[in-house]
């Protein structure tokens, strides 16, 4: 049995192309269907999204959470 709500993304990340002749005319969309994504998994998804938009990460760089006291 398919539930209509399960067909909808829990989180949707969309990058619309700029309306300028120098930009790549590509829309990038990531749909996160899983409802119980934890914080670390969401950071990995956001990093993948940024890389797909063309942001460069060197091998020793990643998105993360830094604690300050």
C-alpha cells in the first residue's frame, strides 16, 4: 500500500540557475524522503548539495558542527 505522504519529500533542496548568459542553465534538486534523518546525515546531504552546485571541498575539508564554550 502506498501512502500519498510517503511520496512527498521531507526536505527539498533546490538551486535555481541564474538568469544570466554566463551561468549553466541547470536546476539542482535533492529530495530527502527519509523522515528521521539525523543531524550528521543532514550535514552530509548539505555538503553533497553544495558540491553539486560547484563548491569545491579539498580532501581535508567538510561541513560540520563546532562546539564553543
